[in-house]
């Protein structure tokens, strides 16, 4: 080990979206930056286990679901058990490599030093690095950024063996599609995988303690999600807990529920949330600890209780989105450098890559009523939109939530293919403070799903006039 | 052994020619194994059918009963029927067994080298089981790792047999023989499983189990098997020297396996050996 620790202006722990952007931001300011990544490849869970791999599989599922919808008589009901999961994720490696190359080039261009090691705090300013062969080195940093990400939560009463009972990482390296799958959980990851596998012909049952999946969404959207999921052959069992999970070689996975029911499937996916990856970091030596939710507590700039240590990305908990993590990384470093930060935006959209997609920005109807006493809501069903019929996406919905006067847009919620793109129109309208009339007075391309904004806005205007008429 | 004719360079070039023009005698996947595999992957395949199918091959049936009764599966009462065994082991394991039976069968038998082949089979099983543990440690699906580990050295016996045939009555230096086996077994093994129509990722990972760049997009699986292979060797003689060599392996970096992860892996040796014994 080095006798005198090597010194850096910034030491960034973790090379995912948050850490990468933090490191580049520091280096762009002319600072000496060390990026420590425990894996051989940078990019974090987003590139190698999460967002990119699951979205690659999703593309195949969307294609197959679309084929079945448009040519119901010609397409088979499932892709078949013999189909290899890897064959449904073609181009994954090239997508990953391209993204990784782009990230690496950015580090090289900005002279960020990269080391593959595990880190542990020795003191608030000193970190011990251990490489894979056990070699040790110590470094110090004026500013240390923790961006070590998260990993799937593994409840102690669920025997995850990565063979039949899988987590959201190991499910992507499954060889063959199972015939049936129990999805434990109803958050974003659970819902995305449930619809992906269902679209590929797997019989899927989702189980969760919540009455409805994706509990943070506007209930009208999540109800629509459940009815579409069940119409396509899936099942959602809400308001129950798992009493036991057993794994028998011949009968597969058995889940006993708190209401006395027993479920059985070939495989189970455990997607009961994620937990901060802080194992071995020795946070105590830095004067830090995780909060009761298992994450590191930070302020709006990512600053922890130890002022020169910042934490960003999944390690600080929700929203745990790649985009918000990148913003947090840049923001933390700008704050440490004493540079001005833009006001933290509250209009971050949420995109859920279920089939169909769901997206949301701002307040739900319930939240708006709670905050303003009343809300004016406009809806556009995709069966009212020509493009919806052309795409065969007639069961989508766009919901605009406006203030009690029916003028300011407080939130937008969309379910249907293209939702994650569509939501940005509402986001920009909200950030710019545009009134709902903007969608009535301006012309969009025809035929597009964006027309739904005009239909929903007209609905808002109609409700507003009605409210005015009744006094 | 003393070498006179043919020379090692001549042997090598003849071996390369045979590989290039696909003149190697590649054993076929035993019919029973392909049918068991197909049934295990069939959406409607039922365990009863599987039991009946296995019954037709006494060697496979014996293997199944032996494994079902082994310490790896620890039955409370002895398993005496194939139906019971299939119920106990499950369809996926039956698929693995069909492959294991092929590894243990004609594809790895060479007259006069029985002991060497036995060692090879044990090592193959150990590599399969260790690879499975490496995958588990890294929260990757374990099935692919086991199958690929089990088959990783399947090319050794073929290269060995081919070189012995090429040499005809002449004796060949053992070092020359092993040198050729070391050099070509991965690519030949890869060709064999391709011919058996097993999934492409198995052949790619076999090809790359000594040089993961050869496995292209399946390099992660190849790296898993490479470490499984090393752990299987370590497991045969887990002394201090071997332990130190294991901890210095560059592949640990590729897999992101740190000293404490490796400690957790090594602690599973007893369990791994029990399972290996069942499959070998």
C-alpha cells in the first residue's frame, strides 16, 4: 500500500450515470478527478443490468405484441418455450458497447482517472481502494461523491437462487422463456417485466401488498394498466403478502399468500424494491449512515451530513431514474465548486416502460384536489385519435390535470405506446407556464398521437365553461 | 514416449487441415440425449413421458437413479423408480443429465487412456458446478453457466483421438500431444456443440473459455466458465500456492470478483464436490 495517500480534488465512487456525470463535470472545471468503479466496465446497472438490457428485450416483446394485435389470426399466441431469451435481446451487446465507448471516451477526453476497485472510507477524507487481486491503495479527496447505485432487495424469507427464483438482474440471463411466471412486487421494475414476459406468451401473475400496481400513479392510469394486463391474459392480485415461497424441482415455485391462496409457476421474479449499494463502504468512518429506508440522506444539492461528501443517484433513493441521477451528479459537483445551480426542477417526468408505456409528470388528480381544493380534468382516449386507430392503440389515455380555474396545467398522465415521448409536451408547457389553451390554439401534425393534447385540452375548456355556467 | 515420425509440425499442420476442411470425426449427440433435451424444452412435455423415454436407455436410467440418490439431492428415502427420480430432479436437471450422459459417453472414451478420460469427465462436472456458483455469486442466471462449464473441454478428447489416429503407429511426445490438445480443444469443442445444435452461446463461450475475446457478445459467460475451470483445478489441490495463484487471476477483474467474494465462493467447496460427484 502507498505510504502517502494520493490526493485528488474529486474522488467519485461509482461509474453509473450519476458518478460518470459528476466526474466529467469536475474534470471540465480543470480539477483532478478519480473515478472508482468496482466492475470492469463502466456504465453501472443502467447499462449492464437494468435499463438498456430490459429495454432491448422489451423491443422484441413490443414487436411480438404488435404482430399479434395486427394479425391476430396469423401470429401465434406466444413465441414458444424453445426460444432463447438471448435471441430476443439481439444487438444488446453492440448497444452496450456503443454506449460504454461513448462514456469511456468522455472520461478520456476530460482526463478523468479511472480505477477498478472497491472503496471503503478510512476517514471522512480518505478512502481505501482494494483491487480484485487484493492490492490496496489509499486516496484522499477534497470532495468525495458517493454514486455506488443500488441492487435488488433480497428479502430474507424469499429463497432467491437465480435458477428458479430470480431477481431483476438474473432474470435477463435466463436461457429459455418459462411457461409461467409469478412476479412478486408491483413497482416499476415488476410491472415492466410482467408485461414484457406476458407479451412474449408467458402466463404472468403479479402479486403485491398494494391494492393496485404502480401506486404512485394517478389511479385512473393504474386501473387502466391492470385492465389491459388482465385482458391480455395476466392477473393482478393486490392487497396480499407472501407467507412463504418454496421452490420444488418438479412443481416449480410455490407462493403461499396471506389470504390463503397458493400460486404455482415455473419461475418467480422477486422485484420488491431496491436497496442502496453501500456494502463495504464503511460509511461510519465518514460520519455517515443510511436512513431507515436504507438510503443516504442528502439535501437538494446532494450534500450529506458530512459537508464535503455528496451522494447522488440510486444510492439516495427515489426517483432513481438515469436522467435524474445524471442531473444529481452534475449538480453536486457544481455545488462543491461553488458554481450556481439552476433551481431544482420539480417537473421531472416519470417513464414506465411497460407494454403499453406509461408516463407522468406533475400532480395526479388526487394530489391536485388535495393541494388546490379542486381540479379540472380533461381526457383524450386514443380511440378518439386517428393515429390511435392506425397504430391499433385505441385503449390509450391522456389525462390533463389543471388548476381549479381550468387554465394552468398541473399534471399530465399518459398510458399507451409513445407515452414516454408524449409526456414531454406537457412537461415543457408546465415549465413554460403555458395555459391549456395553447393546445387548442396551435396546430399539430395529423395524424399523430400528440393530437390527444388538443382533445384533452378541449375537454378541460368544456368543463371550465360548464363550471362557469353552473356558477 | 519417444517421437520419431511424424514430426510435431507435420502433425499440427495435418490437424489444422482436418479442422479447416471439417474432416474431424465428431461424435453425434446420442439420440436419447437429444430426445430428452427436446422433451425438457417442450411446453407440453410431461414428467411421465420423460420417465418412459429414459427407461429405454439403461445407461442413462442408471445415471439418473444414481444422481437422484446422491448426496447432492439428499433424498429422505431411497429413490427406486425413474418416475420418482424425475419428480425429484425436475425437467431442467433432466436436460442437464442428458448432456452429462453425452459427456460421459462415447465422446470422451479413448482406448488406453481411460484414466485420463475419467479425470477429464470429473473435471468437466466440477467446472459445470463451479461455474454455476460463480454465476450465482454474481446474481446471473445459473443454468447457462452449468451447461457450458460441463461441456467446456469436450473438444479435448476429440483432438486427442484425432492426433493419435494421425500418428498411426508412431509414438508422439506426450508434451507435443498435450500441446496440440491445449491449442485446439476450445475451437473443436465449439464446433462439436454447434453440430449438436445446442444454443450458439454455448459454442461461443466454449470457444472463448481460454480467451474471452473469442466469445464476442458471450464473453461474460466465457469468463464465468474460465473461472469455473480454475476453481475446479484449485478444488483438486487447494493448497496455499494454488490459492495465491487463484487470487492473482486477471479474470477476477473481468468478473468483478473481489477477495471477499472469492472467499465466499471457496467456502462452497464441500457442496460443490458433493454435486460434482453426482454428475461425474
